[in-house]
């Protein structure tokens, strides 16, 4: 089978590493010939994943097509789907998810618990919602990895809001932030990974580290899985989905956002689970049975991002020290240039005690530095 991936970043790279276990011929479309995935695929095509003709021509040469990022030319995918190509996830899902406004309206339509919100089209409309603060302003399209998000605590912050279509979401008191990965095959069968507990860098608004399983009681874990499954089932689409959730002190579970693809919150599954999110994705793309989503051992995952004030050819300080750790698995993404906050790799830790894993994660964050 011929399978195409739109995008050649680290997610595409890890998808291709898992593809080596299956009888599949892989194709990648990406502008950058030096991207992390370029040398791992059978066929690399230079071109923009946002260009209709580039995506359409690329899709015509494969049997199944998937994405590693939502910001692709959906019109081309819709045409390919109409002509009988398998597109996973369905273009209709990508159209809903990549626009924060449509995504929030999707949750409202299907009575999925999420923070209260208003739609604002410009700063003038934003100023009409002073009494709604504190809130989070999320730009409708184009935001990723913490970009396109502004926290508006008081009226003085309104001028920093977006002068473009956006979602103004009520800021709720969050006890924990979770993510639940769900795999769905062509017949609607699902495999659900245990909820993970996410911790974010407050300056970058980017995932810093996470623990799996989340340190929550069985009732909260079941509620998180139930809400995440409710999100996914209304898409009526095969694929891998990451549902990010908030848990409040009173036990409430609210959907934050959903990603219709392999996701940063699932990287730990490469070593920590019987079937990783990347392995599971290939099972779905190739029409094979779903894998076992259960954990082999508890784990922690630490993002390695570009150091503050450092931009240029990358070097990794402290790499040898981390590689000496018996329970650490290092993944560097092959990016030649570093810059502040850029995702350069991750480290997964396996163990039996989550508190010890959290302490080791802190040590790795201060030891392994991506710098120029």
C-alpha cells in the first residue's frame, strides 16, 4: 500500500520510524527538504501542504493520506475523498478542528462540557465583554504550540487581544490538565489510552512534561475517558485523536481542545505502551487490527525545547549525562537549527513510582539543553 503524509516535522518522522514495521510505501509532502522526516520516507516531494495543486497531485499517487498538522489544504483533500481516496482523518474533521471557533461550536452542538465562550471578530467586539474576564483569547485559525493564545486577566489586557476572529473562553480554575488519546478504525472500533497528566511552561504556554497515568482517582479517570470518547464519536471518522481536558477541584471535566492526529501528549507511548500512538496510526491507515493501548510501565515524558536567547546551529549540552540514565529514552528530532521554545526532542522515562519520575523529569529539564 502507498501512504502519504502531509508534513515532514517530528510527528512525520516518528510516524515513519513506526512504518518500518509494516508493508507500506511511504510518501511525504513538505516544503523543507531538510525536514526531520525527509530522509526516512521512500519518496519525498517538495511542495506546500497549503497549496491545492501540490496536495491534490501528491494525493493522487497514494492509496491513503494522513496529516501531521491541521493547517493543510482541505479543499484538495475533499476532492481526493470524493474521487475515492482514503483520507484519515476525514477532511470534515480537519475543517472543524483547525478553526478554534468551529471547534468550540462543535462542543456546544453536541453538549460536550467545555468552558463558556463568546466569538469575537475584532478588538471592538472584544471590548464589549469586559465583565467576562478573566478569560483566554484564542485566534480562530493559525495558532499552534501555544501561539495564538492570550490570557486576558483584566481590562488592561484587552488591547493585547486579537483584532481578528477568535474565541473568548472563560478562564476556569484548573486542578489538573489531562490528555486522552483515542484510536478509531474504519468500523468505529476504538482503543483508548490512559489519561496523562500534563504540565505546561507558563511562559511558552507549551507542554513541559507529563506523567502517565495521571495522578487522579478512578472516577475522574473514567469521566475523562467518557468525555473524550464523546468528542471523538461525533466525528464519525477513523484516526488518532488527542483530547485535552481540564479537571476542576469540584470534579468537573471540561474539554479544552482536540487534535485529530498523533500528538505531543502521546510520545511516551513509544516505549511505555504495548502499541504506541504511531504504531496505532499505521494499523488504522493500513486497515489492520487495533493494537493494545495498555501501558507496560508508568512513565514521564519531557519536552526538549530551544533554550532562551539561543538561535542557530544546535548542540546538546548534557546529552551524555541523560544517555547514562538506565530508564531514559532520548528522541532528538534531527532539526539542525534551534531557537527559543522550538521543539527539538523529547525524553521518556520508565519507572514504577510517579513521584520519582517527576523528580527525574525535573533533572532532565535542567540537564539536557538545546543551544546554539
